[in-house]
C-alpha cells in the first residue's frame, strides 16, 4: 500500500511554487523480519521412541519367560525372581570392602575397567600408528601381514602364561593379555582404510610436494577415520571379553575373578547377575564408541 504525504509550503522551495503544498508518495514501511536467533523445537517423536524400545523389550521378555518356564521345577538353577532378589541385595551396597578378596561388585567392575583402559589404551597407541605404516608402505605390508595373520587367531588364554612368565605378577599379565589381543583389529582395519584411499588424493599430495606428516594428517586421517573407529569398536569388545577370562585365572579383584569366586561358593544366582552386568557394561562401551564415531564422522 502506497500512502500520500503532504509537505508544508515552507518545505517546498524547490518546486517553484511555494504557495501550494506538495504531494509526494511514501513507500510502505518494511515488514519486520523474524529474529534469526529464534530456535525451533521439533515435536517429541513418541512413536519413533516406541519403535526403538518395544522390539528389544519384547526380546528380553521372551528370554525371561523361557528362563522362567525352564526353571519352574528346578532345584539347582535359580529362577528369574530369585536372581532378581539376589541382584537387589548385591546392588544395595556395591562398594563395600571387607578385605582384598571380599569386595562389592562395584569395586570389581571398576578394577576390571581400569585394566581394560590400560591394555586397550596401549593397544591403541601402538596399533593405530602401526596400521597407518603397514597400509602406507607396500614393503612393510608384505613383511608384517603374514605375521599378523599368524598371531591374530591365538586364544587370549595362550598369551596369559607368557605375561606371567615375563612380568612375574598377575595384574600386568592381565593388562598384557588385553593389549596383545585387542591390538589386531585396530592394526588391520586402519591398514585396510589406508589402502582404500583413492590414489588421486595421493597424486595431488605429490604434486603439491606435501611432507609425509601432512599426507598422514591432512589426507589419510580424515579418509581412514571410519575404518579406524570400526577397529576401535571391535578392539574394546575384545578387551572386555579377554579381561573376564584373564581374571578368572590370575585372581585378585575384578569381575572375572568375582565370577570364579562365586562359582567356588556355588552361588549360581550371583554368576547369572554377573553375566548380565558384563553384557550391560560391554554394550555401554560399544554405544559410547558409536557416539564418538558419529561425532567425528566426516560424512555429516
């Protein structure tokens, strides 16, 4: 809409006729633009949440139902209700301490996670750079690939006596076993990722005369990151599996030793609780690494 504005005679000197008012046209005021910083909140997707939760809950209910049916008349294997009661008592005070061999399940989980963190961290510090080197240089690849293929299938329990022989103590032997068993997925996946980098990328780096460090950090790392994170996920799962077996043999404090000790006490309910705890902790570790992988994904 265009509006008319009348100016007084004194304001119309340039018209040549100061005695008459001048009619001019004024543009309409501009519409106010919406604020740029207004946040739009998406509606809560209840249906999507139910679609994610209902199938696993049904699977868990089916497992518990079969378990309950199989233990209706059993006098040796505990029922789901008895196991749940035992779990409530365990987690009522998970961090009690009555000596080196009598500690709550919370302390045992934390000690196992500490060993896993040390062994897995050492494996990542060695395995990821080794994977880059093996994938980057053909001669190194031909030299170490047969050795990796030979050592990777070895059982974790076969490495434990070597650790006990070398370190003369149970705790470093368990960390060594985690290290040697969890390093291979990171080495193999990282090397495969480096080998699948398009040759055009490396040709451009050669034309630009980039140093090997810049090739590694600017070209290879972004391209290899998805492969590397897949190897990390596989390795942390392997590390968590290995620590349970290693602690059963080495003793001390840890979830593996706790399971073995409960077996010696013929406390099957606590063993079943430990199985669920081990699975939940392993699932949580995997989900954490999935979130990290999404955070650092270059595809987003």
